[in-house]
């Protein structure tokens, strides 16, 4: 715990942790609440799925653009604008969805709201990358753990509000949390000093030596996680326990939280690439037996144990991105990671759902989850260009 207390005492660290948590909750709340709200209003899962896809794709497409702008001008102004724009566009989305507008209008409003999603996650990780290198691994571990908790707390809040009131209330709460998070992170970023940058192409950050392997391996493992997130509810349904799907997903995330807290308090002697490779291998081992399990309770135990490797993997992944990204493009690098992995997770969910409908069934989707993690390990073994040593910039010495 002493390691985490050291992180907590860093300048603005409590704000980054608490405001970052609040600002990330909408990412786990709005898609689910939107899906429920549109489905209830239109009676169509197809339209609801299109609306959720429009929200996610627009958010993913805008993130790297806003990340590059944040690196050049500082994230504070962007977050302040988004803290006003995002809740207004969410209110518009609720009005359009509940007002019986045409399906195209609902999807368009969803995309507008997604494009204005506050740049909280990328900014928080970029600020952690500017902290004292001795505290940085623990800070990334806390960040990864908080991210896992987001996907436990967020859906729970949506489920409660959907039962007690209506899904639209969950969208409203998400908008309020986004404002709190964006304003808090904007305050923590007030000392941001943009690093000088030369003209660069759109994909220059992605193509930085070392980055393609991290992004590709991250995409492969997230594709597997997407398949698993679809397989778990289908497994619970096929076992006659549909109500256990939420519990199983929560247990999986709690395993990740436990692993992240344990890992962040340790000092590892191995290099970051080697840690990353072995942790991805651990994720693969954890997913391997799931396809042969028939009891929901046994699945829960295995999900908890296998989940312990997830947050440590994300912690080292963040450390790698922070060390490989050009000094003038840290926020953009983290937004590229979010964009690519979110897209891969969506593809994994689609492929996993398609497999469940075939003769392969739920075990086929679980095998796909394991195959995605195994492919990530293989990607880390492919030789590539050596990363150039990252030189310190004045902004690198600015405390978060």
C-alpha cells in the first residue's frame, strides 16, 4: 500500500484518479443505456444496435484527431468545450429517441454524441506518463484498476436506473458524470506544456518504431475479450441461469482489479516488452480452459483467476505506449490505442455472436477468445524496428 500512497501524494493525483473514474463511467453507461432506451422505444434491437454502433464508431474516429490537437494546444480547452457540448448532445439524443423520430435521426444523434465524448481517458494516461518514472508503474496500475471498476459500476448503475426509472435517466446521469470528470481532468491539466512538434503525417504516431506491435497485440487480445463478453451471457442463458451473466462479468472484472492492485505494488526487473509478452501468455492460459466448462459456478472461478492477468497486462501496455510515443504525441498515442482496441473488441463481439449461432455454439466463441490472446503473444514475437531512445522534454518534467 505504501507504493499507492506515494502515487496518491503526487500533485493532482487524487483529482486524476477520482475525476478520471467519473469521466470514464459514461463509456460503460451510455452504450448500454442507449441500447435499452432505443429498443424500448422502437421495439427493434437492430435499430438499437445501429445507434450504439454509431455512438462508438464516431467516438473512436474523433479520438485520435482530438488527441493530436490536445498534444499541440493542450487538452484543457478541449475538455472544457466538451464538458458543455457532450451533455447537450446527450440531451438531444434522448429527445430524438423518445420523441419518436426517424431511425436515421436517432443514429445521427447517437453519432454526434459519440463524436463529442470528452477526451478523459487519453488525457489521464498522458498526464500519468509525465509523472516521476519511479511512481509511473504504480500510477498506471491504479489507472488500469480504475478502468476495470468502471465496467463493473457503470452497467450496475444503468441496470438500477432502468428498473427503478427509465434508461433515459442513466443517460442523464452519465452526462453529469462526464461534466464532473472532464472539468476535474481539465483542472489537473492546467500545467500542461505542449512539446514542440514538427509537421507529421496522420499516421506518424502509429508508425513510430515499436508502436505497431503494441497496437496489433492489443487489438488481438481485445478481439478475444469482445468474443468473451458475448459468450458469457450466452453461456449463462444456455445453462438456464440468464440472471448470472452480470455476476459472471463482474467477477471477471473483480479478478482483474485484484491482479492489478497486486501487480502495481511490485517492482519488476524484466523489461517492459518481456513483461508484456509473459502477461499476454498468462491471459491466454487463463482463457484456455473456458470452452470445456459446463457449470456457471466453475466458469465464475476460472474467470476470476484468469482475470487477474488483465489489469497487469493493461498496466504494462500503458507503460509501453508512454515510453514509445513521441514526446509531442503522448495523448494522441493513447487515443489511438483506445480507438483500435475498441474497434477490435466490437469485431470480436460480432464474430463471437456469429459463432454462437453456428454448430460451434458458445464453446466456439470461447475458443475465439483464447485464439485472440494467443495471436497477441505471437505478434509480440515478431521482430521489428528498434524504438529510438525517448529524449526528455521540458514538459516531461511537469508533474501530473
